[in-house]
C-alpha cells in the first residue's frame, strides 16, 4: 500500500480500518505517516473498529474518520459519526462555497434542472453545525439519545478496559476454534480483533451449519462475500455481545453442530481451551 502511494501520489487515499469480510486490519499508523509526508488526505472507514480497538485519529494522521453505531458501540444502526480536520475543511471550502451552492440550486430550478443537494454534502452539513444554523435535515432525536447512552456506557467501562475485554474474548475464541481442530483464515499478524474468520472444513456444508446454529441455538454467524462466499465463517465479538458466556456458548454450539454434521473433532477441547485462556485473566476483563 505505501509503495503504491509513493508511486501514484493520489490527492486522497480512502481505506477501511477493519475489513470485516476478511477479518483483517490495516496498519493505519504507517499509512497515515506516509500520506502526511506526501500531503495526501487519508479518509478512513472505522465502522467496525470504533469502540472495540484503538483508533488514534490524530496520532495516526487520519484526516477524516467515519464510524457506525451498530457494531462495537452496540446501539441501533442508522447513524454515522464523523470527524475531520482542518485539512479536509480547507479542501471542502475551496471546492464549493455555500453561497455558490445556493446559486447553483436556484439557477437549476429556474431552468427546470435538478442537482444533488443534501446527500452527503459536507459543506452544507458543516454550516448546519455553525452559528448560522442553516437547515440541512431533521435530526432523528431518538437515535441521538441511543448514541448518547451507548457512549455513556463505553466511557463508564473505560476505553482501555473495553479494548482489553475485546482482546481477552478474541484470544479465548481463537483458542477454542483451534482447540477443535479448525483452521483460522487470514494473516494472524494483521487480524481484526473483533472478527474471527474460520476456514470451512472440506466436505462440510457451511450454510447447513449456519442454519442449524441459528435454528437450534439462536446463534447467527456469517459467511462472506465474493470469492470467499461459502469458504469461510465469520464470528463477531463486538461491543456488548463480546462476553465470556457468549464465546463459550458459540464454541459449544459450533462443536455440537459440526459433530452432528459428522465432522471428526476432539470433543470438549474447544470450550476447555477457551477456559484455559480465561483462567489467566481477571474476571472483570471478560
């Protein structure tokens, strides 16, 4: 990635911090430094990582970061928290002023044309929050209350304690998966802490396993997309659901379902491996 940035020198680099479809995480600190050295804007999708693993916006030289509410923040979906710095603001304001936008809209209506207006226009959104309070949209008040409560719970737990909880439960889940003889998918050196990908064993109908987990144990795990569809399972350990009892429950259920599908594995080892991990941790972390 950094080599490509130096080769092509784009004006903007956009990337996903935690790629849930493959369970991998980008090394943003190194990429951010490379972009800043070349005066390139770096825009990051941190939907899957905010609230579950560190996202150091300033230290990693991230110019804009967008998140989501439904994953590690564990509140209803539908909002996208967003932050951007003065470098992005300067780019926005040099591209198009609000006055020019209003003139364009007025001219377009007079000529019977339509133009895109409110859809993700950050220059308009910025003025919504300014002293001018220009109307941009009607805010969903109940969603703001939900986000406020989710953030209150996060801060009550503490960011470092929350990150450690996610790591502890990830380690236990990984130990359990390996304990039952399954193979993890992807590069473990860049593994996303909140998503664990498992290679579906040869001869096993992955969708049948998922269906039985859902119908008999009320557990939903995911497949993936594109060339990985039907090749891997994905288990998320995010936010409120990232708890010891859930990890142990999914390991026991997955083992039972695989045995039901006549897959040979060391029965009982998965949960024991996870319990071995927990035995060395403070209970408050899990």
